[in-house]
């Protein structure tokens, strides 16, 4: 129940950020080219939204299996070594994300301590930057879910299967062509 609720919040936040970026950018273009006026804060706000979208989208990509990668070597390995390699790579990803969370937390704390403000918006810089450790903490959560499924013997992968997706969409296109 909690997991579904968090997934809906994650999806809603990603959709909001994408929509807000689009609205702010569109308003800036209209203001500039129609009214010869510019919102000073529009670019900075859009960059903050885009950064948040990226750092939240990383974990979302793991959840839905949308990340791409080179897995040619893993595909030619027998099942047991491939499974062990998948677990090892997931553990390395968790370690990397933990290092980034730690470093990002130090970075945000220093910005908070110094009291640096945004250039064009009247907010402290640590507010939009807090998405760095939060996004990677969420990534650790998602990678933990993948690792848990791998350890239980289930099929869990860090990468999407582009070939399977392409074949699925190709078969969908073929069946539409047969109906016509």
C-alpha cells in the first residue's frame, strides 16, 4: 500500500516538473517575442525543475526498467554467472549511489551553512540542490528493490530489454497492418 502511494507521488512529481518546465518556458517565449518582455527568473527556475526531473527520473528509470546499457557479455554467460554478475553490478550501483548521497549531503550542507542565494530567485541555493541527495537516496531504494528480487531468485535487471521492446512494438505494428 505504502509502496503504491510512493510510486504515485513519484510519478505525479515527475509529471508536475515536466509540465511546470513547459509552462514556464512557453510563458518566457511568449513574453519575450510577443510583449518584448523577459522574466528574469524563468531560466533559473527551469534549470531547477530540470535538475529535479533528472535526479528523480534516475530512480524512476530503474523502477520501470528504462535504463539502457551494454549487456552483450552478460547475455552469453550461463545463467548462474550472469545472475552473480547482476547481483555484483547492483551492489556496485548501490555503493556508487551511497557515495553520491554522502558527497551531495556535504555539498548541500556547505551551501546551507554559507547561505548562498539563487541568482535570480529569492530562495537559498540549498533548496533546489536538496534534490541531489534525495534523488540518489531514492535510487538506493530502487536498487535495493532490484537487489532483493535478484537475491530471491526472481528476474530483476537494472537494464531495459531494448530488443524485446522493439520486437513487441514491431509485432504490434504488424498486427495493425494485417487488420487494414
